[in-house]
């Protein structure tokens, strides 16, 4: 089981995340505190507090999805 911590600060980022997750043939969960959401559900992802760091948990491999997660990594410093 792999886990990545990401930030999705905008609705557009959330839509892009769900789109990338939907292309994967394995289960992906997103959680914050005690709330666990299916990453392939746009309504579920948008119901989360997008101002917080989210944890993505998944058990498969997809290069495109992992590159997306790296681009949204919460621990990466962002230059405005």
C-alpha cells in the first residue's frame, strides 16, 4: 500500500485528480482525518476540505497517475 500527501487547492486540480485516478484499474482512496473518499468520485473529492493536505492511498502502479501525485505533492515547496 502506497501513500502520498498532496494538496488540491482549486476545483480544477480536484477535477484533474479525479480524471487521473479514473484511468487507473486499481482502488484509490483519499482521506483527511477520519473521512475516507473514493478518489474516482468527483462529488466525494469536492466534499473534502481542499485547503488541507490530503493523503492518497493506493495499491497499484500507473506512471501517469504517480507523476500527477508528484506534481501536487504537499511537501514540495511551491514558487508563486
